[in-house]
């Protein structure tokens, strides 16, 4: 599809199919969303209607599964056209310098004809399809206008009596075709970049799942065949193939694609798993609760697709105008031809001016400008991690008076740092840091990287650990310099019988500031003593407090919003004290209601609703969130809004 007339033709064809209630075709994404009644399979009839309209239908999933073309895909014919046009255009550029020379007529003919009938073949094919369907499109204008210019040049060259000295218009036909093809290539390239977000989301879904059969054996099946109730095994490092619950085992899962939280989340029996998240170091069994189109990941993909498929109000107006654009242009061109002919200027001048009307209208900017602008806007926003829910939200964004931000990963770095190491009485701080860093020297866990970074900054030597083992959902243990070292949560330490009384005050203080707490414990052991035979309770030697830092530019962004009179609100799951402390560092005013603390992920939609109820302008509220799941809050609000998201 190339113009709004194409959109109107496809929509008209789809709406004629019995049972179809509505059809919405988007030019920028070349996609159609059809609403129909009844439970029968409408796909064959819809495909046939699209083919009858002169276009080749393709399922949305098939389009996304197609190999991703490179940035220069399809440019070779355009390059040839540019090379053929160069000798025709260059003399025109030299005219202001006083150089008046044009290639001989036969050279112009030889250069322009391949462009007209080879590079322009797609215009003739599409124009013929439009004529058969009884409608017009941009290709029809291009075909009529450039063919008229080419035929006029042939007539002037061969029959007007001027011969080689005739004023020809081969270059006009060739340049128009080449530039329109170049514009279409640039548009298609932009479309590929814009759909990269959807492709990236599709890539989050693994292709194979490990199904546990009735006899307990594992077999690999395509993810598309999963159904609710299936029993699956998820191995360490794999992506979770579908939504479900853990039925056996424990692990840590990276859910940053959904929540934006940088830290893995501990999962045990009964906990929920989300398709597309990454399993950590434990093997778990799960029961599928939602697969395919019912999964959370599929919902997110539909959200992004809807953002590119929904038409803005101004675009719907453009479609109405464009429906009559092509016949009106042709009528004006014919009127121009007749008018100048009757005025007595001669057939040559009349034809030239009629062709000019057609050529000027060829790009059909009316139909392309609005969807292309929306596509470009959403594409640029996507590069900066902003998901625009729909075109209407983009159009009315200037009315926003309140912006809601998620904290972690949006206003903060989402990369934990070691804020403090609190040693136990009588324990050397450097020795405790050395033990912690040595044990985690081979780990990629965000907290482990924070400890290692702090050790490097302080010049602490790191020993080679031995017999390191991750305890899913708990922590890590191993041998360092003849001692068994353990690092993990306070809950794990309590399970092991570790005395944490020396750290009670520090734990309370740091948790009040929103810090994540880990405990370093040591159990003296002989290198030959098996771990399972060493039952002595470990001794806590240090407390590690981890925290986040504001993102560079976050304070400036909030200040810029305030300067524009826009209210900024931070929504966080932290306790109020920790959330307000970070808010003040970001320039937010907790006393003015710019902090919403202790909000669970599932309650963020209600938080957005509460903010909207207190706002004065409609539609007032975009939402900013680092994880794709943060869009779940704004997506449940009826009015248009924006949702800031990262691209995986």
C-alpha cells in the first residue's frame, strides 16, 4: 500500500465480507484490524477480499517471523535508477552557471526508458489493480503522469519536427519515478525500524518447551502447542515458555522485561512465572496457566501493535479526504488540458500543464504525511524507551498535566551499588569485603557485581573460590581461603541458625532507606570436610546494604516538567521513608503528593486511576515505567496515555 486511497480500497473490500462489523487499515504499518461477528473462521474470506482489491495478504505473525532485512535491503534498483537519472539531472544543475547543454535525444531516451518501464513496473501493476477495483491510488497518478511525460517526449522527438533539438521531458518522468521509489524505500525502512520493538518482544518467547508427559518423561514440543494445565520443566538459563505456577523446585527469575526491576526474583512452589522471563540457577517444574494469545507477553505484544495500528483523529479525517483525492486530481488534470487547449495555447503546452498537475500530485503527501509522522514519532520515542500506547495519545499529548513515573530503572539506574558494609564487632571490614568479593568473583548476579566493583575500587585482593554453589532463592556458598563463606538473605541465615542480633539496628536503619540487605557469614571448616557433614552454625561477619542511584538526567527531566507546569509523580513499591528520601534527591516534593509509596505492581493501575481522578485536564496522565509490565497500569485506563518502556 502506498497512499490513503489504498487504505480506503482495502477497508471497503474487507467491510463487504459478510459478517465483518468494522475494518481499520493503517497505511504506515500496512496492517488491518478486523472486527467480525460469529465464531466461524473468517481468514479465508478476508484474504480473498484483500487479493481481489489488488494486494497480497499476509498474517501478522508470519510478517514478524520473516527474516529481518538489513538497512539497505531493496536499495539496489533505486541505486540503478539514481545512476540512470544522474546524466539527465546534471545538465539542469549546470544551467545557473551558464552552461546550457543536454544529452542527445537518443541518450535521454536510452536512460529514461529502463526507469520508466523497469523501475516503474510496480506502478503500472498497482494502477491496473486499482482500475479493476474501480478506484484510484497514488500508483495510478504516477503511472498516468509519467507515461504522459514519456509519450509527450517521444512525440516531440520523433514527430514535432524539432528532432534532436526538441525540448524533451524524459528526465521528468524518470526523476519522478526514481524519487517516488526512493521515498517508498525510505518509508519501508522506517517501518522495519518501527516494528523492531514487536520483533524484539516476539524474540522473548522461546520456540521449544520441555513438556513432562504422563509417565514423567520430558519431550520437546513447539511453544505454540502448549495448553493450560500442561506440566513443563524449565532448566537454568532458559526463558519461561508460558505463564504458570511453580509446582516443584526453587530458583531466581529475571523479570526485568516485565517489571523493570534489575534484581532476580526468588521463586518457590506456588509462585507465579511469566512467559518470556529468564530462569536463573535452579531447575523448576511448572503448570501452565496461560499460553499463546492469553499470556502476559502476548498482551504486551498486542499493546505495541495497537499503538501502531490505531488511527489518530486527524488521520481519520485525512482518510475521508483522500478517498476522493485521486479522482479529483485526474478531473483537474483533464480540466487543465481542456482549458488550455480551448485557450488556444496549443496541444503541446496543454498536455505539459496537465502532466504537471498529475506529477505534482504523484507523491500523494496528503495520505502519507499523517501516518508517516505518527510512525516516525513512535519510532523515535521507541529509541528513547517510550512506548506510545496509540496514535490518539500522541496527538493529545500536549494536554498532559501529570506524568507518573515508576522508580526503579526509570528515575534510578536500576543497577545496585554497595552502599555500606557493616562488619560485626571484632571483624576487619577489608577482610569481610575480601571474603564476599572472592566468593562472588565468578557470578553475574547484579548484587555480586556491585560487591566486586566496590572491592576493585578499594584495591582489595580477591582469592580464587572453590566448590561454589548457588542456593536458589537463598544465596551462594563456597570455600574461600580455608573457610566456608555464605552470602544471602536474612531469611536464609535464620534458617541456618545464624545469630543476627548484632545487625538488628543496622538492618532496620538500612531497610528504612529502601536498601536491599545481604548477610555475609563464615563457617570455619577443614578443606577435607564435606559441606553436608559440617553442621556447625555459620557466624555472621558483615551486613551488606545495596541501593540504587538516580539516573543521570532524571533530576533535569523532572525540573523541565515542573518548569512547563507539569506535575511529576513517582510510584514506588518501597516503604514511604525510602521512597520520599529518593524523591527529594530527584527534586520531587512529597508534601505536594508527588510520591506514591508502598504500591504493589498489581496496584499501579489503581494508583494511576487515583491520580487521574484528581487531575483537571482530560486526557491528563501518561505513565512512565521501566519494564514492559509497567504498561499494565496505564493500559487499564480508558483515556489515551503514554507508557515509557525499555526495548528488550
